[in-house]
C-alpha cells in the first residue's frame, strides 16, 4: 500500500470546460467583472456631477462614444444574464416551506421575476421615462 494519496491533475485555467454546469458558473462569475466596471463608471459620473455642469456634460459626451455604447450594452446583457441565473437558482438558495411541503420552484422564481418587473417599472416611472 502506498502512502502517497492519489492526486488528480486539474488544470488551473481550463477546469471549467469539462462540464456545462461549470461553464455556466464561470460565465456568471465573468459577468461580475463587467458589472463592477459599470459601477466604477457610474461612480465617476457622480464625481463629475459634483464638479459642475460642464464636467458632467463632458462625462455624458464620453458615454455617447461608440466604444462606450458597446460596453454599456454588453454590461446590460451581462447584468440581465446575472439576474436571470440568480432568479432561477433562488428556489434552491431560498427554499420556502409551507406546512410539510416546499413551495414549488416556479412560485419562488416567478415571484422574483414579478417583483423585478414591478420595481423596474417604478424606477422608470420615477426617472421620468413613463
């Protein structure tokens, strides 16, 4: 009997290519990078807003560039992907027990989607879009 335990070789950079579940996990993790960059951009916008109207208008002009628009659309797509994946996993992360049985997954996930739509409409109304 060998005293050395079996150690399976795992590539530190490509381990997630083995299973689709791992790929979805890594895709979700990568989306957080773009959401973080978007957050920094919004913080810079707040800083420019505090510096005056001219600085803020220059910031808005920079956001209208084609590269910026592509990034913002990409960040929006990743934010939506992140939201959908989280809402779909919510029944597993937050099982709600009613009596002896768990609430169906569709009810838990569906309530998250309904609340998301209601809050989105409220924010758009508050922002003056509607």
